[in-house]
C-alpha cells in the first residue's frame, strides 16, 4: 500500500474545504482545486476561520494551525495533482459533473494514485467504472461540518481492492475519525436514513401539519436532534437534498422516496439554503427568519 503524503481535493465547496482542512491538520500536504478562483478564495477564508475557531477552543495550537495552512495550496490548475497519492472528488452531487472531473483527473494524476469520491449517494461502482483503475477507487463520505463530525462512511465498489480499503482505514485513523462501512447501494447508510426524514419534514410543511419553526422545534426538543430537519436541510443545501432523493427514487424505484414537490420548488427558485442566504429560512438579516 502506498503511504499517503500528498492529497488532492477537487471542489472547494463546504465539503471540499472541510476535507482539505482536516487532511492538512493531520499532517498531509494538500492541494485544493476548483474551477472558480473566487470559490478558492472563499475556501481559504473558510479554512482559516474554522481553524481559528479550533484555536480559540484550544483544540489546536497556533503552531499546528500555521503549519497546516503552510501545507495547503489552492489552485485552478489540475496539473498540480501530478504527485498526489490520493485525489478526493468533492464536487456537486451530479453524476455527469463527477464523471467529467474523474476524466480530467486521469490526465493529471500518476498511474499509482488512489481515487476517491465524497459522493453522498451515487454508485461508487459506476463512478469507478468510468476510470482506468476501479480497483484503486473508493467512496469516502465525510459529514458536514467535516472538522466537527466524527464519521467517515467508507464505501467499497465492486472492484475496490483490499489495499485501497486499508488506505481508507489508515487515513480515517490519522484524521481521528470513525469509519462506518456501507455497501454500495443508493445513498449508502447515512443518507438512506437521513434524507427520507428531511423529505418527510418538507412534506409535513407542504401539507400544513406544522410551520417551519414548529417542525424544527418539535424535532430538536422532541427527538434531541442538534438541528431541526429544515434547518439541517438548509445547512446541507436543498439542491444536494433533492439530488440524493432523486438517486434514492431512481435507484430503488420505490415511491416512498419521491421528492416532495415543495423541495423541488425551493430548488427551482434557487433558494438552496444557507450557502445562498435563503432556503426554508432567510439568513440575510441578523437572525434567520422562516420563509413560510
Ligand atoms: N469547523 C470547525 N469547528 C466548528 C465548525 C467548523 N466548520 N462548525 C462548528 N464548529 C465547532 C464550534 O467551534 C463548536 O465548538 P465547541 O463545541 O467546542 O464549542 C462546536 O463545533 C459547535 O458549534 P457551535 O457552538 O457554533 O454551534 P452548535 O452547537 O449549534 O453546533 C453543529 C453546530 C456542530 C453543526 C451542530 O448543530 C450539529 O451537529 N448539527 C448537525 C450536523 C449534521 O447532522 N451533519 C451531518 C449532515 S449530513 C451530511 O453531511 C451527509 C450528507 O451527505 C448530506
């Protein structure tokens, strides 16, 4: 098994910057790639801000923070992936986008590099089959916010070999995270359970059973969830939630996974949640205000 030294992450959104953050803090050299310069700039600021939070809580020292930041580069140029030992794709949850990224990655990474996808629902076997190395391809599903959440879901595709799986376990251990093994079926474990709950919360709103605040308060105080389901949907991104429901619906062909029309409407409006300032709540003022 190749020992990992340098890790490349594609996609500087909320998952990609979190993955880059924890890998750099664990001592890996990290290159974070995105097609957008402003997205990279925002990612750099987010990583610094989140490390600052960890510093102020004394989870990390100033020295650990500065050396982690020194180990990170931010680039739009995939040719900087030539010496990565592992490339992790963390782009939008759309299969054609991911397939296109892996095709571009293959033109830049070394023949020995491992490939991973942070997909939250799409078949690892299918993504792996579009590459020249399905045996060195694996699903590494991190949770948001990556620096805080303890879990990595590890998903082996049909062809993933033992060395690649062991690489994933070693990486998780070095990142101080716990692994849950999931079989390669639509949305794996976390989102197979979580997304139908969120979708049902949107149905509960759609059918007028509760208001946005009523539903979130009920689940926070009634089920001890740290966030209400609609607040969590906004946090994850409503486009991501919808994409995952579509993968469940298409992949398992069961009507119980049909996306709620109200979720579709919010996505069509571009009200995608916190990242755009508006979803089930409006975040543009001092405090979030329900949008229904
Ligand atoms: N980076 C570093 N530290 C962070 C952070 C970040 N991005 N976000 C929060 N923190 C730290 C804070 O500094 C704080 O530290 P202390 O406990 O030492 O005070 C701690 O995390 C809690 O944060 P806050 O006090 O700001 O806020 P909170 O108590 O409301 O917690 C939360 C925030 C951790 C996000 C919490 O609300 C929570 O656990 N929410 C549920 C998150 C969840 O379910 N995530 C999974 C989503 S599903 C997914 O990711 C899979 C998918 O494919 C869709």
